[in-house]
């Protein structure tokens, strides 16, 4: 009879270990799936933010190009000579590239 008690005790411990192992496996699987979904959600959010920033950068590059064109138009010699002539100034030298304070 003593052998039966020992056998039952071993069976009980084995079943208990198996049940604990199954519960732990289910918990770890659930946590793994949940963390995977959480990380995927964060990854998608960051990808969308990167796309938005890239679009904004493209818009800013286009605006910068437009402003550079406008600056070069405003700084052209012909425009400066036209404004100077309209203001009553005269051009002394044809190839003058700088303005010097004079008489």
C-alpha cells in the first residue's frame, strides 16, 4: 500500500508540473502575440510619421526652389539698372559690378 501512495504522489506532482507548464505556455504565447501587435502598431505609427515628414520636406524644398528663383530675379542687373534709372540715377561704367561710395 505504501507503493500506491508514492505512485499517486509522483503522478500528482507530474500532473501538477504539466498543468503549470501548460498554463505558463499559454500565458507566454498570449504575451508574445500582444507584444507583437503592440510593436506592429508602433511601427506603423512611426512609418506614417516618416512619410508625413518626407512630404513636408518635399514641400519645403519646392518652396525653397521658388524663393531662390525669386531672389535671382530680384537681384538681376537689369532690374537694378531699371530701378536706378527710374530713380534718376545714371550708369557711369557698363561693366560695374559693385557700388562704391564716391563724390
